[in-house]
């Protein structure tokens, strides 16, 4: 393994990076050189693994997260442009300094295209639920996607034809719209247990549902205090402080000791709204805080849902996007927590009854999540391809 070189094209978003960095750190410790492409905001996280940090030359600030993920049409349009630019920008680098293996996040279709162009073995790292036709058709994703397709049909056709022409000109495989979300490589590693993945049996053998990397990300922190409710609605909410304030005004949070992860808006919110039992933080050690939390209110992001289950914490999901709605609905369907558009006026007794009803299933999935060593399984798959 020593002397091998891997290139990793990552999606510069906290949730995507958190799920995979233990795997990259283990790869470095095994003697593999890892060249990791990301944005400056995550330089420290990358270098902490021992990987070589390379800043993206494409300006990702032109694709703000809240606009890019507003709906599937915005995401589709943004990813097409972004991936073409990245492919053209890094084509020469890969040709002149060819790695032994190319790793890429599932949203980086340019990584898959570069691997195909130069005949490189490739691994797709999927930090969301995996998507295929059954998942799309038999979930909440279908009708919103269909409505957007009808609404934007001429523009979607134009964008798709442009992408097909681009790939034909570059000698790349044909384009499928699902390529933008799960770009299956020689191996596709999904950081989710198959028990939580919809239609897991319908995916080809090249998909490996390795589980999570949570056990390798737990760090003790004696400064963390107990709280009644931990509220974390993702980085997008940093730009929606008004909505965050309205949520905090609901009866659910009254009289409770609450910690709110609010990103760069934390200082301003603490100044305006902070009181004795309400604390805003830019970021917290979520894995250290959850065992000391009575209730976790999150946005239905897969990392948050799994981390809540890993510690057996009852959760309420308030999804903001269709992908999060899929995860949040699975949480409710499997009786692992509640799903709603915004917190209702639940009484203490109602929440207690809901938690007691969910408790057996929470404990079952807690055991499932802890039975998978996602880091070790992912590492084995990558090492097999490197050999």
C-alpha cells in the first residue's frame, strides 16, 4: 500500500466531509498519499487527517448552498455547470500526474468523468442515502421532481442536451440525470446501513452499504453541559435567522435549557435573543453533546439522524429540502422520532408518550448502527482496488 497515491474530490459541505474523514485518515496512516481537493474553509479538517490539501480553483462561493439546494431544478442546473467547469479545470492535472485511484463525493460527477477519461479505478463516496429509480419513484421525491420537470421542461431539455453534447465531445459515457446525485464508480460506498436505505436490495453489487463512521469521530469533551433540547438545523439556517427565531418562540422551547447551533449567526443571535437558558453557538461537538441531551431537534440531515440514533436520543426532524424530507419521513415511518414542518405546541405528556412509543425502535436501530464499522469496511474496499 505504501507509495500509492489517491486523489479525492470532495463536496465542500460539513456533513459530507464529517462522514468520510476517518476513512481518509486511516488511508494516510496506511502509507497512502492522499491529495484532497476542497475549499479553504475546510483546510484544517483536511490537514488534520494527514492528507495534502489542495484548494479548489473553481470559486464555490458562486454556488451558495441555500440557493443551490432550494429545489431539484436549482440543484440540477447548478451541478451541471459546476461539474463541467471542474472537469475542464482538472483534466490536465489528472493527465499529467495520474493517481493510482480516484475518490470522489457522490455529487462530484466530474470525478467520475475524469476516472472514465483516463481509465482510472474509482470509488464514489456517498454520504447521503443512495438514489436509484425505485427510490425516486416510491418516495416523496417523485411528485416534486415531476412538477419541477413539467414547470421547467424547455430549460431542462436545453441543459440536458448541452450536457450530452459536452460528454460526446469529450468521449465520455452518456448522461443520466441520476448521475448528478449518485455517480456510481467501480465501487460505490454508501455511509449508511442497508436497514435504513430504501430499496437496498435493488442496487447493484458494486454498491456497498458500509454503515457510519461515528465510532471513529467520538471525542470526549468535559466542557459540554447537559441540556433539555439541542437545536441544530444545518448551515443553510445561518442565512434564515428569522425562521430560526420563529421556531424558538414555539411552546416546545419555553422554560427549557436549549443549545442552538447557529453557524456564523450565533454571535448576533446570542446578543439579541440570548437569555439564561438559551445559548447560541457557532458550532459544537455534536457527538459529545448528544449523550447529554434530552431531545434533539434537527433538519433531517442523515448525519444528524444517525448520530441521534447512535446515542439513543429522541428526535424531531424539521426538514427544509426534499432530500431531508425523505430522511425525516423514514424517521417517522420507522418510529424513530417525529417529523413536522415546524414544532407544534406539544405538551410534556404528549412528547413523553411519543418517545415511549418510539423507544423500542430507537434501541433496535441504535444496536444496528453500532454493529457496523463503516470506516473499516470502506477502507477494505479502497485497499482492494489499490492492490
